[in-house]
């Protein structure tokens, strides 16, 4: 079974747009299409950004989080791919959780590694839209 690691921007988008693609990914996971996991760091970032931009969406985020496992963020290990310091814990936690896919909207930093599992230890880094395209 696929195990998706959801980055903060996916959580933020799903909480803010209940009819969007990010929400669909979570809904499909709740229905058993795949396992879902995120990190405490991703949750903190999503909450922080929602509280500033869309505070009314915070309760929806809490509901969405009930459908997935929240893991402590990894740190302190060397990152096998060249990412900014702030993104390394996301990648490392996804690896530690044995995610098959890291789902993110951060194309700027993760883009060079998207759909390049040979560089990421077999894990596929993808956007929500690209994930849904291959279903």
C-alpha cells in the first residue's frame, strides 16, 4: 500500500479549500486508498500559516489530522539530497516513516527531485496534481 507523507502546504491547502485536490487526497486516504502521515513540524507550519491567513480554517485542519498519523520531526541526520535547512526535516521524516511518496507543493525546493526516486532512496516526491494524475 502507498504511504503518503503530506507536507505543510498540502495540509494548509486542504484545510483552506475543502473541495480542492489536496482535500481529495486526504479523503481518499481516509477511505483506505493509501496510508497518510505527516510530521509535527508540518502541522506546526500549517497551523501557523492558517492562523495568520485563514484562522477560521483551523478547526478543519484538526479534523483532517484525525485521518492521519503525525510523527515527530526528524533532525540531526545528514540529508542525502541538497535541500535548504528548513526542508530537510520534512524529507528526513518522510524517509524515516517509510513513505512511498512525499506530497508537496514546494516545487522551488523539492522540484529538482520530483519523480526522481533514484535520487531519493526510492521515495517519489510529487505534487498533489501529479499524484492524482497517475491514479
